């Protein structure tokens, strides 16, 4: 089992920045990838960015150039640095993780990000 705890959400003005953290605990030795997702009210959840243990990253088009995902393997923590935020970025941001050769996807509880104009 893997437990994920997100932190760092909050309210920010348009153009501002926030950094989210996703701390993993439990059976983390075989963690292979951590992803960040978001879900705005009335919209489907979307994948924002992902990072592997080796540091390979992927981004949604909406995140490219503004968001940076990184991982600290020693702390089993992934970070999502968000800049140039706009009201369309308002959502609940959640992280998920998968382990090597295991089908389960683990989820955190989510953290609210609100961007005001």
C-alpha cells in the first residue's frame, strides 16, 4: 500500500505562483511514477503532469511552460511548481502513484487551488 498526502494548495491572485507537494509513504521502494491531476467544478478530471523515479516528465498542453513537476526520491515527494496562474487553473489538485509491476493506482485526498482575477 502507498499513502499520498498533498499539501500547498491555497488561494492566489492571477499571475501568481504556488507549489504543491505530494508526499508518499508506505511501500514506496517500488514507486514508479507520480502524477498530478486536477478537477474543476463541472469538469472531468484531467492529467496535468507526471514524473517517473528517474525524472522523466510529461505535461498536459495546459501546463507546458507554466508548471514544473519534479521528484525528490530521498523524500518520496513529488512537487508541482505552478506559475502564471489564471482563474482557469482553479481546481482540486490530486496526486496519484503507481508501483512497478502492480496494477493499483493510489490517490491522495486532493488540495484546493483557487485563482482569483
